């Protein structure tokens, strides 16, 4: 495990985020994913990483920095932690250092080239969907960037889009355009069909236990909120064609 202890500006200068790039630091808000706040990450087509936050009112962007063009997958685990799979197949764990408020990256390891989707479930916990149709849960119990495959099931649609809501809920949109809510009920997961017609979703991410967001193929960002046993849509707006990844 390799700890990058330099500030991101120095890390970028060393070429670890890409030549000639630098990432600015932003302190974590006082809230985190999992309560009434909504936060998610976007990697733009220009290689910038942005965290969007909404506590009340509208979403506000916080630029983390450029140099993320080598990112293949990303998943937010909280407002101060994300995991990244790079194009070289390595997994990185990024956290805001509370001592100085700066994002710092930790190399977890290689071999992640067969993973198709990742999504955050909680701090130090995320889900992966592999080429072989395996759903895996990766957990770092000590929060020290060492992750263990704590649970694994097979037979999943490898082309699905997945969004974690919490440790016991996640959303799946399968290759047929059907959305399902999966809930953990003790010995296993139970699926509840939300409905069909979701084939126009290009990107998806969870926000909290009762909320997820999607970017449609027409570039519109839509927020979905749990309303009793159903889900209600709130269009946020267009212009999201420059979103390469959501997490």
C-alpha cells in the first residue's frame, strides 16, 4: 500500500495525476452522505473532478481539481471519501485528510480491470460488479485502505447500472431497461421492481437512503426520491452531457 503524503498540487507535479495538472483542496462539509444531505461526484469529459452538494436549496459544485482523465470508474463513499478505478486497472482510495483538509490518494492495488461498475454503500464500503456477473462487497474495517471482499454473489447482469443507497439498499437498472430496488433481508437480497422504460439512463449514483440521481441520454440530470413504496422524479436540469462518470 502506497500513501501519497504530499499535497495534491505536489502530487500532480510529480506526475501521479497526469503531467502538468494540479488539484485544489476543499474541506469536507459538516454533513455526510446518509442523512438529509445529497452529495455526489462527477468526472467531466475535460478530466475535472467535481463534488456536487445539496443540503437545502439547489446543488452547488465544488471543484476538487483537474487531472482525473485516467479514471475509468468512480464511487463516492461519503463527502470526504471516494474510490477510483484507473484505466491501468489500479484501485485508489481518496480521502480528505482532517489535519489539513486536503484530498490524498492511497493505492489499494491492481487487478481491477474486470470490474464494470462500482458504487458506494457507506464509508470504507463499496460494491463492485464484474465482467463475470459477480456482485462483490469490498470493506476496509479499519479504514486503512486495505479492502476485503466481504460478500459475493453471482448471476448478475454484468451490463447493469448500479447505485448504492446504504448498506442495505441499492438500485439496479438492468440491460433491458428495468429498474429494481434491492434490499437486504437477512439471509440475502430481495428485489422489488420499480418499473420499465429506464433504457435512457446513461449514468446513475446513489445519494442517501431515499434518493438517487441519473443522467439521461438527453443530458438531463434527474433526482429520484422515495415516496412511500414508490419513487418520484424531480428533473434538475440539462447540460450534463459533459459528465463522463457519476459516483
